[in-house]
C-alpha cells in the first residue's frame, strides 16, 4: 500500500524528531524538482489532468477521479502516460504549453520496522512557486504492508498534524497557481459501477463518501460559507453510517468497528450545529418575518445565535483535532486496503452476488416500514422512529439504485425521499421545542417569545401532516423492482 498524507507546514521541522521515527533507518536526501505545464487557458487542468516533468520524465496523471474510478483518498493518482518528451505521450495535448508552477525540495526515505512489517516513509518537503504564489508543503508517503502502514500513519498523526491530503501534490500546485482551492474529488451519493462484488461495492462507496466528508470539513470548520457545508457533511456522514450498517453482516472487521466509533463521535458534533442552523433558518426566520418589530422575539433570536456559535466551537475543535485526523486516515485506509476483504466469489458470480445481497437488504428495509397509516395518532417519538425507518430504506435504495435501472426504482427513491423530507420537517418542528427548552422554555426569560414560536410550529405541523400522509400512501403503492 502507498498512502499519501499531508503535514501541516508548522510541524514539518520536528517531524524527523518524533519518537516513532527515532529508530528508523535513514537514506540520503534526494533533490526533487517538478514543473507542471498547461496552456494559457488551463485546458488540461479544466479537464482534470496534470502534466509534469521531473528529471527528464514527462507524466500525465489525473487530478480528480471520474465517476466510475476506484481511487480512494490518499492513494496514488492514476498515471495515464509517461515518456521522455511531451510529444511522445500519445495524448492530444493543448498547444502551446508553458510552465505554470514548480516544486523544489528534497525527499528523504526512512525505513521503520513494526510488528506488522517494514514501512518506508518518504518525506517530501519543499516549496511550491507560481507567478503570484509561494508556500511550503510537506507530504509523507507510507509504503509497505497495509496494516503496518495504518499503524505508522496513526502513530505519526497522534504526534503531528498529519492528515489525508485533500488533493494530490499536482492538484495543490495547480490550484495554488490559479489562486483557487482544489476541486472536490466527489460530491453527492455514490453510484456503483457494474460488476462489483459486495466487498468491492463497499470499498467504492466508502471511498466516495470519505471524499465528500473530507471535502466539506474545512468549510464546516471555518464557518464562513453559511450552513451548507455542515449540512452536506452531515448528509454524507449519514450515508456512510447507513452504508456500513448495510454491509457489516458480511464485512465486519476491527478496523470497521473503529471507523464506526469515529463516525458516531463526528455525528455528535455535527448534529447540534445543524439543529441550530435549521432552527434559525426554517423555524425562527418565518416567525421573525411575521413579527419584525417584536423586540422580545429578537432577543430570543440573538440567544439562539449565541447557542449555535457555542455548538460550532465544539465542532471546530473536533474537526481541527487529532481525533478527526485519525478518522480520515482510517476511512481512507479502509477504502484502499485489501487485507480485510473476504474471499472473492467466482468471477461469474460477482454481479449475481451483489444483486442478491441488494435484493435482501432492500426487501428487509421496505418490510420494516410500518406505522405510517396511523401517523396522525402518533406522538413525536413515534414519527421520529418512522422517519428513521424511511431514511434507512432511502439510503439503501440510493446505494443500490444503479443495479436496477429504470423508472420503477427512480419512482421508489423519489417517494422515499418525499416521505423522509416531510417527516424530517415534522421532526424539525419537534426538535425546535427541545432547543427552546435549552433557552429556558416557556417559563424562562424568553417565555413570551418561546410561546410565540411554539404556536407557529404547532400550526405548521397541523398543515404539514396531511401532505406527509398522502406521500406515505403513494409510497405504499410503489413497485419493488428487485422482486
């Protein structure tokens, strides 16, 4: 395995002094100079490609994965071509080409002996220079037995700010030259390619969703882009946890158990921030619009904003800490490793195996949907349980949807989403009551404003419930394409 990690520049000077590397065998430092080329209109970069030359070797590689690519975070980029001259790459390159950014630095290889085997740590440290940009970068490449690589990566991450890189070195270089952030490797929900077995499908979906979580983490921590990064990160987290639950009966292993615990801890930080975001935008905003001059309501809004900031401070601390860096490394490793994979079925049974597994999961998730017919008589806790059942069924259908192309599956997913969204809105209104209790409830210092908000939410629930029940009835009539 070759796992590439990014080190915070401030920690680079002390990396080689860490206790874990003290006994490592050290090779001679090698000079590295890489120059990336592109056209004036950045045609290669825009098409997701990077062209570089190092020591007389030209290389064309991918910057971001395509939808069907299995390329987990931290793993080496796919190299499309190598040659001793650009014109020998046998690729339709734009013309003319010019150098846009260069890396100058050194690489030192260290060999560590672990209980799992030897690991080579290639420490690449230097400076990226473009016309208007210059900054220091340090990358650590860990190569060796998969479990030994994980052991060393986690050991180093506990002592230094070492994390899964958000982009390849080429991606970071070209983005810095343009004054932009590296593009997202993946967004949204995974779409499984054809011909995978269960273990490969799990690894593919895990790699995709890990990319999404890691992409939104910096913006969620900075809190400068509004509530969307936290929302998208939480959605990806929920998809991840649901997907792990689906595959765990077949693929459980100690590393997966550790990842599950880390994802739960992340959810406990994301949840409160997202709840206050929804409360401020979807619950308090309409009430404030109806009573724009009410000072008592304005004071309640200010208190909610302060509480939201407190929750985000806890989220920021987690996302900037060693626990989240560890989680990112474990997720990337689990997606890219093969040592935990169970024995593969015969080649001819691969697709059948996954389709059969998917049919069992989808049938089980749909059969567990019950209680919607008496939704009007249920309390908030009952509707919340129903929402969780629908959410699990929707994420499973979303995950395996590509195995059943056609309108029936798309219709089922659309109806599941409609019911989930409706029940989610009802749950948000119920959550509002819990959040208001944190601010003192009806008998606290904001009692009048709390009562006003609770009255609005009760009226909205009464209007919303019949629409959700109609969506539920349509869901019950949906075809099940795997039967």
